[in-house]
């Protein structure tokens, strides 16, 4: 796949925990979920949430610095009155909330 054609539908650069992203095909939403789980596991989720909500870093910059994740063109829709960075923040904060909530195993 040519570098210029990469989008958020295929993210393969970076590593979350022991998982190298080059080992599979991950979407933006999957990356957010994996990163959220890892941040809770390491006890860093609250700090990340505060940093991101304060606007000190965009979600994409945070993921690049923290996990080496390289993203490309956005491939998702968001509210018309939101910036792409605000949409990223909204989605990542949701992933952090979801990762914090224990799942019931059937």
C-alpha cells in the first residue's frame, strides 16, 4: 500500500503495550480502544484525559508521542460544527470511559 493512500482505516505504525501495530490491520477506533485499555492498565488514563481535555496536545499527537502511532488522512464523519481535533477528543474520551467500565463476562 502506497504511503500517500494510507488513511485511518489502516494504521500499522506504532506499538501499544506488547502489541506491534504492524502485526495486523487496525482502524482508528480500534487504536483508540487499545490505547485506552493500555492507559488504564498502566494507571495513566486520568493524566492523559486531563492533558487532552486541557488542549495541551491533540489526540493524534498524544498517540504519536506515547505509542509511536502514525495516522494518515481522517476517514470518519463528525459533527459539522466540530473541528477534526474535537471529534478525535470526543471519541477518545469515550474509549477511555468504556475501557474503565468493567465488562460482564457471560
